[in-house]
C-alpha cells in the first residue's frame, strides 16, 4: 500500500517567464495556462504534415515510403498520441482559441485529429454529448457497468461492441435524447471522413490505409481500454457517485505528459475544471475521497491498471493503492476491496407495461 505524500503532478506556475513567441501566441487563446497546447499543435503540424505529404506522393520509392511511414507511426502512436488525445479532451471541455479566432478551434478535430485516428467531431459528440451527461450509467452506451472488469473475455466483448455498434448506438442515443446538434455534428464528421478516405484512395491507397484507417482502429481500441480502466472500480450500491465510479492516479509521469488525465474522479465531478487545477482540488477534498472510499493509485496510470486487471494481478494494484485515512489495515484487505469493485453489475429487468 501507499500512503499519501506530497503531490508531484503539474500545476500552473505563474512565476515562470513566458518567451516572446509565447507572448505573441497568448493573444490567440482564452486561457494563458493552455499555451502548451499551442506549442504542441505547432510541433505536430511541423513534423507530421510534411511526412504525410511524402506518404501521398505517387510513385515514391517503396523503401523510402516505408521509412517515412515508420517515422510517422512512431510519432503518432508512441510520441504524440497521448498528449494529442488528452489535448483534444481538454479542448472539448474548454474552448482553446478566442472567439475572434474561433475558426482555429476546428484545426484540432478536423485537420490533425484524423491523423491520430480521431474522426472529426466523433470524440466530442461521444464524450460531451453522452459520456459525461450519463456518467457511465446504463444510458451511457460505453458504460463498463455490465462487464466483469478483470476479464479478458469481457473486455473483448466490450471492445467488439464498440467497434461494431459504437457509432450506430451513439446516433440512436443522440436521436433518442433529442440532441440533434450533436447528432448532426457526428454524422457530418463521419461522412466527411469516409468521403475523404474514398477520394484519396484513388490517389494513394496504401497512404490512406496507413495514415487514415489504421490510426482509427488503434485509437478506438486505446480509448476503450482507457475508459475501461477509468471506470473499472465501481461501487455497485451507488454507481452514479463520481467518487466511487472513477479512478484517480497521482504522482505519475503520465500526468505530466497527458495534462493530469489521471485525475478522473475530479474530472467527472467538475468536467470544466482546468487541467492544472486537479491536484489542488484533490488535496482540498481528501476527506471526501477517504470518506467515500475512492480508489486512488500512486505511480501508475490507466495502461498499468488495464494490464494488472487483465492479468488479475490485484497484488500489484494493492501495492500502488493509496490508503487514504488508513481505512485498510492490510494489502489483503485492499485486494478484497478492489475485487468487490470490479464485479459485473446485474442489469435490472425492464419494467413490464400492463394494458389498462
């Protein structure tokens, strides 16, 4: 077990001087704390877009094409994927650019997003239109409640359901809840993506498969893996409680790379809270976290949680579990507690309507 020590996760330091370039870029964005996002956008654009241009050059030498593709895959999958994905997450909750430059807000989801497997508008409509309003409860079509969350087979079913039915279920949900603007944005983005893929396939099919199709498959699998881990430990007696249906990971390098994404409990409590404020919110509300029986880990992140669950290595999870307020006497106790939170939650029977 772990016992709470000083937090090392990133917070905003207003004493750090801003460069001249930074001062210039600040005029475009609404919150100066989001300046790192602008730097990331520029870094991605200056490295990936030239590589993508090369991959679409007709007749490029086969060896050179594969070399460029290798660099592209490394950058999109291992270097930029986490920071980009969580930048997309943050800017879905808090608009990045000022109203005067509002057109720039389309650059992340429409221009560079597809190269990371994010079809335009789909993430936003799923995350903002369904996941947060429904909070992993039954009407959330990506809910983890009804799965055994330490089972490889259950995760396989969860992943297959998302790949095969995720978009149709989201469209149906948005229609059922009359969120017509969200549904329009979803369908517009998916349609635009398919049209572009088909059109570019006549230019360079391998490039389309490598640049636009493969990333979608990888990203959607990773997103479901992440959601599974973030909502793996649920109190069946109170599944709507954000303190007990989500997980928080502290003091991990992941939070430095991915904008404090480990603080998933506070994110569901206050979805619009700025990413730099989560460590302070956690510290201020420690008593609530302890009283509610929240699951907090130190030194690991969601990929670790997923791997440990699939291997059923509860001993490793217990080793990184933060024992808030000394609620647990032994790691054996912690293991039993964590196992109780990953059990499949039974579906309630549908009410039977009796004709009058």
